[in-house]
C-alpha cells in the first residue's frame, strides 16, 4: 500500500506542473526582401479606440538566413525616413525581413475576422516601392498578397526588377 501511495504522489508531482502551465504562441506579420536590391516600404496604421493593435509603428528588421527565414539572432537597424506614430516609411535592405505586427494566442484567417483578446486589425495600407514597380496593398487585397505559412503571415518580395 505504501508503494502505491508513493507512485500516486510521484505521478501527481510530475503531472501538476503541466496542468498549470499555459500554452501561448505568436503569429508574425512579415515582409521579406529576398532580392539583391533594397526596397522602400511605407505603411499606415491607426490607433484603435479600444482594444490592442496588431500592427506596430516601430517595426523590427532582421537578416534572413540561407533559407530566407528570419534569423532572430541577427537584428538590423531600420533606416527610418519617417516614423511618425501612424505612418512608417523605411528602407528594407536585401536579404532581410521586417516584422510589422504580431497576433498573440489567435490564428489569423483573414483581415476582417473576429480576433480574441480584443485585438484590432489596425493596418490601413502598405506601399512597397522597388526600382521598377509599386505594389499597393489595402484591406481589400491584403489576403491576396499576404499568405500564412509556419507561424507567419508573410509577403515575400523575391525580385525587384
């Protein structure tokens, strides 16, 4: 009987920490520049009247690894032509990615979905400017350009020509 109680105590001791540990995750909104030329990026956001914004006015830029994934250990400085609170204008170097927002503990499906934890899709528009073209992204075409893959909602700029 004593061995039986000891086994139960041991199982409870091992199980209880897992019972109270939470599981949380992030999905990142990212633009990657996989080309060999820099691109100019402008985007506008709004401050939600209530709730929590998904998109940030102070994005983070990272070097891409050889597989064109973000290398979280290689943060770059963002050149900020204009980082007014609601309008971001920056240059994205070759082989880099910029994190413009994140969604915590929810799965992104489309821009006008209901988000838990009072999250707000606060992006108004994005403009990506290369040598030869301008890509304009609005709410109406956001999900055409940004695709969900491996925890990222990502727009990949592969060629700038």
